[in-house]
């Protein structure tokens, strides 16, 4: 049953657990004893034509196109709950590239600006055990870039938590977001690039000893086209003879938004090969787009062992040269006996 919104007050957010419908989830640290799951649901209403359930909103519109749709918010508790509702743009996290949404106060630039919600600003109260259908409008600007755009609508439960015996407690605020995928009709140019392939290595003084050297391989992926990309990235390391010395597990890439860049750090590589050079090749295979590659070469030197070899070699050469010099000197000749002069008197 639908209910009207009431007033409320804002509570300080100490910890947030956000579940993003149709996009994955984001989890931050939750204090001991906190609720294990949201006390509400926030999900797209069934499709108007088929009444089929939806996990996210997906639209295809021409520049300048508009539509209306709705999302259902349900309070599962036996008390009134306070919510903040806002629209947000999607982005890929700088590390690993997970798809998520911008915070509430982040500037709205894309889908977040195209959405008009029935509630704006402040805190809104939903009575106990009731639901509210929120109808929103989506208006694509006439000059919108063709291709894929991602955003979402977020509901954050900010109901104040009562403290026990006046003691300070952590508050747990739970949020759920419904993803909004908008495809703007026009020319499509799916493409990606692999950039900044790097290797960070550690070679201890006794690096030639088994298992003591290690390293990390990292690279960046950039979506240089105008479509969402999905695929896999693989890393292979070969030696100077072209033999494979290391293959990392494939990294899945999903919901990679146009214009986004993120970094992938492969698991720790230990031990490293005995001596270099080593060639690192990165290949990103996105579905529906040409594969992209990147590469880097790094050297491995067992410094202490090389120093020992050089010193030993230098000492050997020095001893060899000393022997040669001694061999060239003539053998010692015994002194010639002196004859005594004899005087004959006449």
C-alpha cells in the first residue's frame, strides 16, 4: 500500500552498507552487533508491459528522448524509517574497476542530471510496514553523447539509532541503489587500451636463493570508446628465448563505463626467475571490440651473486697474470767464481 511522505531529521552516518541492485555490492566495515541486512527493499517496479521483475533499469533513447518509470521502496520494520533519496552517476573504482555510484554530494554530470525524482533533499519518513512507489522522469539532453551511460537511484536508511545507557554507539546506515543504464542511440565506437604496464620487484641480497625474490605486475585499462565493455584481461611473462615463465589467472572485466580508467594489480609473483630480461604482455579481450595490448620489459639481476662472480673472476685473473710474469723471468744463474791473481817473482 502506498503512503505519503512525512518530515524527519538527519542522523549522522557512521557506517554504510550499500547494496546496488543489478550492479554488485559495496560493503564497508560494520560494527559488531550491527544488523546483518537492510530493513527495507528498494527495487524497480515490474515492467509495465510484461509485469516481469527487473533487477535494474535499462533504456534505449534518442537524444532528447524522455520517459517515466518507478521504483518501489518498502519498509520491512514495525517502526517508521527515515530515508535519503538521490540520483547518482556511475563510475568504475580506481582499483579493480568495480561499478559503483557517486556519493550524495558529488557533482551530478551525466545520468544523475537526467533523472528527476519525486523527492529531493532532506529526510523522508516511511511509516512502518508500508511501501511507497516513487515515479521518476528521465530526460536525455538533445546533445547527449551517443553510446552507453550509467547512473542510479539510491535510498539510504538514516533512521537515528538509540544509544544504550547514554553511551556512544556506532550507527549503521544501510543503503540500496537501483542501477539505471541508458543507451543513447547513435554511432557506436567500442574500443579500449592497455596503458602503464609496470613491474615492481624486490630482489634481496641473497635473491638467488630459492623463493626470496618477488614482484607485482600492474597495468591500467581505459575505455576509449562509447559503449560499456565486458571481457577478460590476461597477463603473460616470457623470457629472452620466448618461453613462458609466468601466466596469471584471467581478470574478468564487467560493466566498464566509457571514459573510465582503472588499475589492476596481479597477485604476488614469487619467486622471480633467476636472471632477466623478462617481457610482460597484457591482453584485454572485450566482447564486441578489438583486443588491446600493452607490454613492458624488466631486468632481474642477482646482484650479490654477480658481485661474488666478478670478485672471483678478478682474483683469478690477477693470479693468472702473476704466474705469467713469474714464468717470463729467467732462471737464476749461480755467480761466476773469481780467479785469484798470482804474482810470479823473477
